[in-house]
C-alpha cells in the first residue's frame, strides 16, 4: 500500500475544520476528482465521547477511470475522522484526518492516506501521482476553508474563531 502524510497548521478551530471534512456531500463542489457523494446510512455518536459513523456512496473520476465505491467513515468530534473503503476502485483504502488545537484558537491538521487499487495498471499509474494527489486534496480543503469561513475584511464569520483563515507559515507550528 502507498502511505502519504500531509500536515498543515490553520488559523481556524479544530471544530471548524472537522465540520468541513465531515461534510462529504459537499466534496464534489471543491475536490477536483470527486463527481458525487451521498450519505446512505448514519449512526450518530451514542454519547459525546463516543465515535459516530456513516456510509457514503461516492463516485471519483481519475482521467480515464470513473469509479463508484462505498466508504465507511467513523469520527470523534472534533478530534479525528477516519474513512475506509474496500470495494470498487480500492482493494484497501484508509484516510485519516487528525485535528489538534494549537495556540489561541488555531489548529494543526494531519492527513494520512494509505491505499491500494484493485487494478495493477491503475496502481502503477497512481504510484507516480499519489503523493501529489494527497497534496492536492489538502490544497482543495485549504481553499474551501477560505471560501467557507472567510468574511469581508479577512475576519472569520464564525463566533469565537480565529481572525485569519490562511494556513500558518511552516515555521509557526
């Protein structure tokens, strides 16, 4: 399997970034290769300190390949989100987001992706591009966070949140 890890620090709260990532049905609007995403079953958390889950039917298009697959997402608000799939396009797929508060209302986000395609041909093609695809995925979420939480004058629209949306410079972690 191919493991890729990307981390970023944001001037947003862990809850804001958690909500953005958990909103899978909006992915087709801002993630380039996502064509469709529909939650087909939800299991709310049984208690505030217990994980919730949902299953999603998704369609991705990778240039010459268009594939539907079902994923299972488990989450613990606002700490982590984990997505697994083992049908359709992927022999195995694990995507894990971790959200950690840093500083005054800021957040560090770690994204780890580990996957294996069913098709050997696609696996060879993807091995060259997969690291870049994971960076593109994080970049898509950075831009959506800017769009979603940015208000006129650079002030965040959400109450009690940080005033700048942009990722913090690498040395500020």
